[in-house]
């Protein structure tokens, strides 16, 4: 627990530093009637939906998105969409014609995973994001975005997480029952969008690293589960491509519809988490997104990923995904958000593997959040040695959690939370885990600037 206490102390100190920085920046802070970012010439919001289910209480709803003429709240990780009713956390400032936004959260976590394949660990996780965008009189927009992660500090082998698989710790052995750390550089990207009409736009997105047009928003960006420090075991079915070492995406938006296609490097990040890799853009993906109302966001996507696994370079993989996100504002500081998603992986010579996930979060007040996730998947990476190597097994996981925040200032809060997880494995491999329902838990302290 010593490491966790150090994390907590560091988080508190960083909170006061961030609080001081925010107060120092109050003078240029953008307010609701600042016209440059909220309503640039050439953008006409009259075409946007105003059905009775649309509720837009936050100022950021009136700020324009980087890809098209709609509220910024619609944009999530990469070029993915979420409901317009979603929160868009961050400290916004105006610097000349540029709107600047900063956002961060840092978790100090104590992790316990039960059974023969379990372990304990203290670690840091989180994300630091900075963004700058400029809207031109023509309606065109330029955006630059950077995201960094503290997770490489947890070590190459990541943290214990029963039933999680994917990537490698040392370049020799796969990670099993552990979640890999994310790279230091999660995203370094640029976007240019060109307005065709008030409802239509073309955009070009490029990142090294970046996120191709596949799947729902990455799990740490989904409002339905972003308060949980635990990665989903379906990560490599749905959103593991959110850190891709080279991607270019071209897309077209018409009002509530978006269609886009990407070329990207198929190989997932290696065990060296501090560098930026590069290589040929050998893989491709496409995604169709539809936001029928301000509270719903739907997507279906496809990818052909060349040699994704470092330890199995001769295997290519086809992926499919579909998801629906619903977010409803209950009040000025309260909401409910739910995501349902399906992913499918199919490597040459192997059977197709499906994963299903439902996750939901309820924020009844400004300082309390409850969250839950349930998953079911068929996985052929749990056994790496012996006669059962490569066999596919259906496994499941359910986790429940809560976090209580303490607000230090308008933009800074610190919270304490916990979650408990129930894992389910078939009797065939239960002896490897010590039981058929091994459990896990996490306790964490979080610093958040929003």
C-alpha cells in the first residue's frame, strides 16, 4: 500500500498545482457569449435537430465540432461519435483565433485479482489531453490534438486483470490475465474539415499515433464507463486500435450521418511503450455512424488488419463491430449513459470469435458516480502452453463500482472509488484459475481536471 499512498499524495499535490493554474488562467477563459468558437461565420446551426429529447445544458454544446457543423460534445476519441447530450470535460481558453482545451485524469490504483492466475499490484493509469482548434470564416476547421498516458511507468507487464489477453510484455511471451499498459503517446493527430454546406462537410484526419475508423469510442472516452480504472476484457475486439502507429482517415458528414474510411498500420504497439513506431499503412477500415437524436449514437464498422500480433506475424485478422450509446441528461450535473456493443475477430485458420459488452453509469449528483459492466466473449488466447494451447473458451465478467468526488475548484476534483468484479470460466479450465468464478477488486484515488 505504500505505493498507493505515494500516488494519493502526488495526486493531491498535482490537484493544488492544477487548481492554481486554473485560477491564474481565469482572465482569458472563454465565456458563453464568446462568438469565435461558439458560432463562427459560415456555420449555420438551424439544420440541427431540436426534437423534444434534445437537452443541451452545457456551454460546450454551443461550441462547434472539429469535423462538422454540430456540437463539440458529439466528438469522442479519434473521429468517433457519441451522443450530443454527452459531457465534454475540459478547461477551455481562447488564444486569439484558437480555442485551447486541456483535460486530465490520474488514477492511483490498488489491484487484487484472486486465484492461481491472480496477483496484486499498485499502479498509475490515466490520460493527459491537450487540444487546439480554429474555425475559419468559410466554415473550415483545423484541429491539433495530443494525448499522453502515465501507464508505461507501471512496467511492461501491465497490471493483473483476469481474462484479459493481447499484446506482449517482453516481445517473447503474450500477456494473459494481465492488461497491457498503453503507450506514452496515445495520440498525436491533426484534422482538417471543409464545409460544403451548413449540413455537409469533408474531413481528413491523420495521426502518429492515432485511431482509425473502427469501433465505438475507446473505453476511457465512453461516458458509460470512463470512471472505471479497469479495462474491458473485450478491448481487443472493440477498441484496441485506438493507439495505432500511423493512420489516415477520410470522411464525409451529412447532418446526422458520417461515413469514413482509414488506412492504418495493422501491427499493434510492441513492448516498448515510450517510443513512436512507424511502418507501412497496410490495413484498412470503414465505419458508418448515425446519431438519430441528441441522446443516441450508433455505429457499424469493419477492418482488415494485417499482422496485428507481434508474436504471430503471419496471421491477419478481419474485425466487425456494432454499437449503440444512449446518454440522457437528468439535470445540470446528473446523467445516465449506457453502451451496448458487439465485436467479432476472425484470423485466417481460426474460428470466428465474438464478444459482447454492456456498460452503464449513473451520476445522480455532481459528486457521486455508479458504474457497471458485463461482458461475454469467446477467447482462444487464454492457454499458451500444452495440448490445450489455442483452444477457444467462452468466458464472462461482471464488475460494479462507485466513486465519490470532492471538488477542489470549479475545474478540479479528487475522488475515492472502488469496484468488485466477478469472472466466469468453464469447468475445463477452472483448475488453472483455482475456481470457476475467480473474483477481483480495485480501490483507487483519482485526480481530475475538467
